[in-house]
C-alpha cells in the first residue's frame, strides 16, 4: 500500500520557506546549465543545420580546416577540370563544371565601438564567380556584388553590427590593401560572419599564393548516402586520398561544418559540466538539509504511518517522490529563468579556425530536456539519504519523539 500522493504534495506547502530555498538553489543551477547548453546548441545549429550534402570540399591531404590547407594553383585547376563526379551547369554552354577555387584566411579587425586593442579575427574569403552558383543560398540584401579584378568586397549581414567599416561604402583594409565594401549578403550559416572578395585580389592582398580549398557541386548520383554500402562519395574520397597527381581530403559541406564545431563544443560541454557540478553540489546539500528537516519534523507522522500498516518501502518512495517533485519544480523554474536568453545573438572564437563567429542562443527541446533531467537527478540525490532514514525509523521510537 502506497502513501497517498496528497500527503506528499501537502508537505511541500507546509514547509514553505525550506521549499522555496531549495527551489531557488535548484533553479539557479538549472538556469546556468541551460544557458551554457543553449550557447552550444546555437553554435552547433549554425553549422550543422546549414551544411549541404550536394557540395564537396576538397582540402590538402590531412587538413581538417581551410586554414590548415593550401593547394598549388595548377592542382586546383586539375581537380576542377578532371573529376567526372563534379556536376556541370556553369558557363555559356552550361557544360562547365560547377566548381570554384577558394582562399580562406582571417584579418584582425576592430569591433564596433571598440578601441584599438579591441580586435578580433574575422574570416576573409576569396571566391570565384562559380561560388555563387554552388552556394546559391548566399543572397545579396544590400548593394551589389564585387567586380572581378577590383579591390571590392561584400560582407556578411551579421558583421555590420559587430565590426567596424562593414557598411556599404566603407573601406576595409586587409593587410595593407584597402577594399571598398560594395554589398551586404545574407546566408544561413557561418558565411554570415565572413567577408567575401575576388579570389585573385584577396589572395594577393593576404599573400596566400593559391587556393586553400576547392568547392564543387556534386552530381546527384555521387552525393553522400550513409545508407548505401557502396557509396560513390566514399569511393571518390578514397581514390583522391591516395591519388598521385591530385591528392586531396574530400568532405561534404555538412561534414566539414560539423567538424568545425568539435573543439568549441567540447569546451562548452566541459564548462557547463564543471559549473553544474559545483553549483549542483550546493543544490544537493540544500535539498538534503530540507528533506532531513522534513523527516525530523514529521517523525511522529512517519511513526503513525508505520503503525497503521504502511511498510518502509512506501515511506521511502513517498520521500523520494517529494524530492523528485522539488527537482521537477526547480528545473521548470530554472528553464523559465533561462528563456529570455533564447535568440540573443553573441559571438565567440571558433577554436578550429581561431576566427570570430556570431550566433544566437538556442533553447531547443533537447536543451530543456537535459536541464530538467539534471534537476531531477539533483533532487533524487538530495532526497535519497533522508528517504532512507525515514524508512528505517522504528514505529515505537518514532511515536515517542516530539
């Protein structure tokens, strides 16, 4: 026979001060955890949800990012012209490969409203005309595209509110070369925080000497399909890995972007875990003290329950349920406290490329579910010892206590 649920609910309201104190401790812990997880979710979503499986990225063998990669110009040309897996569609006759060379680097630029020392690394990308056909999600929202061969750039929409000289008509100095900002573009994903210019002029200004990657639209029958045992994309990647003339590491755009989240994702998980453990220990002690006080104050009640036929297990479960209710309520309050940060934009350094990336906090269902689960765990840990002590009370001894 189980202890009536109303008895458990009533006890939470009888001890209002202790209950409120416990809820505040749990809620603050959950709010911090939810905030860090929302930061990680926003960063991961920016990359993972905007990658494409129909676009391939060709890097130098062994390179895991464009900043680590470099191709000789002739090698890039050979990749574009000789790979049959690349789709066609550009050029006047529509038969030219949908592929382009790209050079990616970074420049130290001042933050908006900052001082000379308040700078950050902003991603700079030199692109060819075909790049806009491959990444057709890139749309101009203001101004015009840069003219090939000119010292002109277009900037991602999110840079305008974060970096100086990123409005149409401004002049950005890259290395020692001034570039006129002629347009602003929008693109879901990390491109929104980049500066794009002509491949030849950006490469010369940043002294890159050649492409850092080749991007290409793949034919429909070559796209990565994990469900297939004999995947054409896997065969392409394996062939180029050991190719003598055009060796390259090949990844889909989606796989590449996911790799760029690994370092910062691990750091944020570690940070969230460390803060949660430290604050969680305090919350567990608070919950334990609250439940121990509840056991001490209800000793005679427990004795009466044991005397009229309730077994120790239902008594134990009653107190565990009370602790879980505290955890659930604390988790719900903590999630409500974290809700205002959802959608707020921030920026941080991507530790894979050491460049600034802007994104928004995302309180996803997974984040909220993890926060609630953690709060329930804290409540369970805080209530286990008091519940065990209550279940082990002898009826006669409990009834004699005042």
